């Protein structure tokens, strides 16, 4: 039987633009546009400035361009700088399953290799669909974070396949790039625990940088350890703890996973999208936001673990912690009637009135929400006033969820 790496590399080199249904091509264009918008929005961030400053120290005989500035650098550092911009605002689309994340981060590993290879737009779209397919199928197969690994570990694999396709590598070269990329990018989940640092927005960008570097090595004939999944010291034993099988990939009569990815309405963690929408619906019912005595949230266990699973989420001191804090973003939505990127600035993080409302937020697990995972991200939110009045809302599919999609215009 073929190994997992053989199956992935074979699919990566056999998928053709002609295999993609019209709605899949259209969705890929939507998500590329959304991702480029996120990159432009993250351009002025401090991590993006640092990434561009580092990239400026390197010149290359095969230069790749950094979005926004137009400066050129090496292929891997351009991928990193672009990836940091894409991720910084936590506004790019996502996918939820056993392992959740943002396959759109891998678009950084498509754009720079495609530029260097003078690839066509059709190849860019194909490589993008491939990245989504790989990330989502791997995310369906096994969870990582409860064993201490970050989702960008599988993000590197998606980026390897995308970069190889953008560069036009063979199946054998793609397999070796997978071997090299996987063995060198086992990222720790500490990235998303406690007080979150700037690295939260850089981790997938670095995975894509590692992926592109592995691809460049494989293109020149370097081999990597195999079998990388099934081997005695491989991925199954060290990372997932047990073997898994991948579901059949998209194509023919099988749907493509890119159609199950959701666009964010707000610049914050995807597991809080339904929560914030519910908070806004409750706010419309409230006579006076200042009269709130407590806010009770019930949602799925994974959302609680990620967005409300440690004390720092009730007193965030960094932007990265705040946009991954369910209590904080709920309080912002209730107090201001919206959640925008400026709501994570220091003046809000230090606002005593806002922080007092954050402390009144209580988060618990809903078994109904757990039963509906990953098809929905159900949230029930109730605000109780000092006089005992109760106002509630329930949201399963936020605006932008693939079952409640944004229009092209939106």
C-alpha cells in the first residue's frame, strides 16, 4: 500500500485546473482576495515590520517580492514576510475539525514560488485548492494540540504541497520535500497558551518558510527521512501517537474541502465568531449595556479550551491574547457594538470599565454544541441585568460560515 507521503505527493502532482468545478475556482478566488486583504491590513504591524527588515538583509539571484513594499528578497524570506502579514490580524479564513486552523496561511507558500516560477494564474488557483485540501484532510484525520503540537505542524505539509505545485516539481521531488518539511517543522502548542506573543501571528508563516526551504532543497536533489509518517521514529509515533487514514481527496464526484472553509466577519479567533455575533444580537435587546450583571456563554469544549481556557483570557495584556480571548471580545462587542482591529490597542486593553465587564463574563460547555462539532460552532449567550432581566441569543453559523456565507460584495 502507498504511504501517506506517497498519496499526498501523487495527488499534488496529478490535480489539474481542469479537474476543478467552477464553484471551486470561484471560491479559491474569493479566498485569495480575502487573504490579500488581510495581508494589506497587517502590513503596518510590528511583526510585519520585523519580518520585512530581516528580509531586506538578503538578496537573491531568484528574487521574490514582498507584498506592499515591493522589495525583493530570497524565496523563503518573502514567503515568511508575506505570511506574517496575512496572519497578523487573525482575520483570514479558517477550517474547524479535529485539528483546526487557517489553510489560507498557505497562500504565502503559493504566491512567492509561483512568482519565481513565472507560473500561470491557473497554477496559482490549483496550488491554492491543493493547500486547502491537504490541510483540511489532515485536520480531519487527527488532533495535535492535546499532545502538545500546534496546528501549523500540518500547515507546513499543506504549504510544501502548494509550493511544490507552484514550482512544478515532480511527484518524487514533492515526496522528498514532504519528508524534509515534516521532520523539521514540529511546532509546539505553547504558541497559543497563556499570554500570547507576537509569534502567534508568525508560526504558520514560519511553517511556510520551512516548507519553501524544504521544497528548494528537494528541487536540487536532497532527500529526506522516510517513511516520514509510518516509520519507527516517524510522525505517527512521535506526534499523533497512533496511525490515521486520510479520506479520499477532492475530485471526480468527491467534494473539495475549500468549500467548507469560512470567512471571518471579525478580526479574532474563529471559535469566537459565533460568540461575538450572539453578543451583538443581545446588545440590540438590552435597554442599557451598563446594567449588565453577568454574561453567560455556553459553547463547545474546544472553543472554551482555546478561547477561555486560562486566566490570561480574562485580563489580556497583548493584542494576540485579546483576539484569542472569548471574554474580552464578548465584552468589546457588548460595550462598543462592534469588534475592529483598533479594539486590541492598549487604550482598550487598559480600560477599567471594559475590563470590569470582561470579569463578569462566565464561559461554560454546551453538550449540544459538542454534539454538533464540527458542522457548527453553536453558541448560546445570555446577559443578565442587575434587576434580573435576561436577554439571550443563539448562533450556530456566524455570517461568513460556509453555511451562512458572505456574498462576493460583502
